[in-house]
C-alpha cells in the first residue's frame, strides 16, 4: 500500500486512505471525516450517484445533462462521471455534459484539474478552474459554497450530487435555505441524491420545495435520500410527508445555526 501511495500527491489537511473496494478516498483533518465510505469510494459513488440518478440512461435519452456537485472532495464522482460520459460519447458523439462542482478547498480543485490536464487544457480564473472539451464543460468553483453559488448562472441543473461533509460537521450545506438555493438553479424536474438519511435534512428538503424519498443505503447505512423537483413525476409517500412535516426534530435552518454559533461564543 505504501508503494501505491507514492502515486498520490500530498494535499495539505488531508490523508489518502484506501477503502474496502481498493479505491482511494481522502480523510479531512478539518472535518474529521472521510470523503467516502470505508466500504468503498468508487462503489459508494456508483450506488449513491451514478446508478441512483441513472446518469447513463439520462445521457442516452436526453443527449445532454447538466450536473451540479456539492463537494468535489477527491474527485471520485467527477472522474467516474467523465469516464462514463466519454465511453458513451465514443458511440454517440452528439452527447453533451455540463458539470459544475462546488469545493471549499483550492488544493482539492487544483489536484483534480491537474489530474484532468491530459484530456483538457485547464483555464484558471482566480482559484476557479474551467475545463472545456468536445461537448464537455467542467467548472470547479472554489470557496464558500453558500457565497459562490450566488454567482452561478441560471443553469437548469438536471441532477445534483449532494456530497458535502456530514450535517453534523458541515450543517450550513444542509439547511432549508441551502436547498432552496439549489432549487432556484435547477430544472423543475431535477433529481438529487445524497448519502445522508437524516430526518432533519429530509425535512429541510421538504420545506425547501423538494419531494423526498428514503432508499436503501450503501453498505452499512440503512438508508440514503433522493429528492425531486416539484414537477417531477415522482409521487411522495403521503405518510412520509406527514411524518416529516410533524417531526419534532427541527429542520436545519440558517437562523438556527447562527443562534447556535452565537450561543457557543
């Protein structure tokens, strides 16, 4: 394993860790979390994002897909999505991908941009990276996602990978207001997937305007969450909706987080 680690650059604030499916993830010293499940970085990414959101099927049917990722991390979701896209594009050159990833840490964006430099010619604007290829555009937007998302153009995202660090350690990217901002940039039939099955998060999604569904989770997790735009044909389970609306646990909200921070001071 030590020899394999030689293939990975040192990234300040992170440690490379191999997961059970032999793929690699990063451990964040700041958030004290892995970017992926120990059960498998690639396996989890495929299960929670590519397969759950039917990226292959959408590309083949729609010919074009706009994806927003919240949390670039080690770039596993980006690299796997690109691998799938390019393999399909070999058979259908007309396929098109627009991929935006929001990432707090410049060093992670730099790592991913460098890793893709053999296929793209990265352009840099401040700390952001722009990579353009044949019918493929990637934007790595660096900084506080709550602030940077306001600068995104009114792209109608078809799919959202909600992959921020956990609600416990990074609650600002799991509030009602955050999910409202995602809806404002998305198609009315948008689909979102995340590894989290927190009832507080699900309630925040519901109050923001999403229809919510619990699905079987990956590996050791019992459930994960899917969410859908208001005009998506998905019909939310009525009992689940009632339970979430009446749930005594408060949905995560910005005002609550500000109050908690003030109390802590």
